[in-house]
C-alpha cells in the first residue's frame, strides 16, 4: 500500500498490529484521526500512554485496577468466601455484566496448554491454592471456557485443593463446548453461573 507520507505509513503500520485490524481499516482510522482536532488526538494518545504506564494488577485477584486492590476485591458487600476462577480479565467483565455473581474472582492469566508452552508455573495457580488454604474460602467456581485446555486447567487446580474440603463447582454447560466465555451472551452466562454443578459431576461428563 503506497502512501505519500512516511509518518502516515508508520501510524498505519502500528494501528494494523491491533487484533482484527487490517491495513485498510488502519488507514481509515489514521485518516479519521487526522481530521479530528489536535486536542482530541492528543487526549487519545495520553489515555493510551497512561493506561500502559499506570494500570496495575490487583494483588488479591490479578484483575486490572487503578490501585493495588481492584474495586471488586475492595467492595465490602462482595462475598469473599466464594471465588470464581476465570482465565482472563475479559471474563471478569463478561460475568460482571450479568449482575448475578456477588462473590470475588481469581484471574489465572491463561490456561494450561503444553502445545503453547504454558504450564502451571506461568499462571497464578499457586496464589489461588494459597488463598484456598487460608480456610476463608467456602466455594471455588470453575468458570473457564469449556475447551480441552480449560478442562485440563480446572482438573489441575481441583487436584491441588481437593483435600481442603471446600465446595468445588463448575458453570453449567449452557456454554457450548469449545466456545470462549467472553463471547457468551449475558443471559446464557448468567444461567450457567446460577445453575453451576459440583465439579465432580462435570468430570463424569
């Protein structure tokens, strides 16, 4: 794609690295920004820089936050005895949008996938196990996407904490096998959490 400006070409190249953004879409976005007031473009650049430099990860659940503790963990109305285990920050957002879960979360940061070189050590499983062993947790809800990697991760964690005596459950299979949690509609996702089943039952299936 020939461009008359190297500066525009560089901007398009950077924008096109975003997921789902091709060269043509990147060019449209770059040209759109050129038409906007300089102040608006500067605000966008400042917001992106601030997000990258200042955003934190919650020391308790590993969710994104503006401070050391995210708003969910800091909320005294949340039930800290129930932990929903999710793969990604986007899953927290998806479940929160249902307005049906009042516990707290634990973000693993991925799923166990030997093919991709991701083992338990690359995830936040150790801190989750330590949290469970404090004795304050009554139930652990596995809410990973129903894929082979998600099931493998669930089972690995289950083996680490099964002797603690806490309740372990998994979201109901209203989510189709192989689907990613973040793409489920809010009604289906909400029902899957409300109608969760004992984790041992999910192993039988």
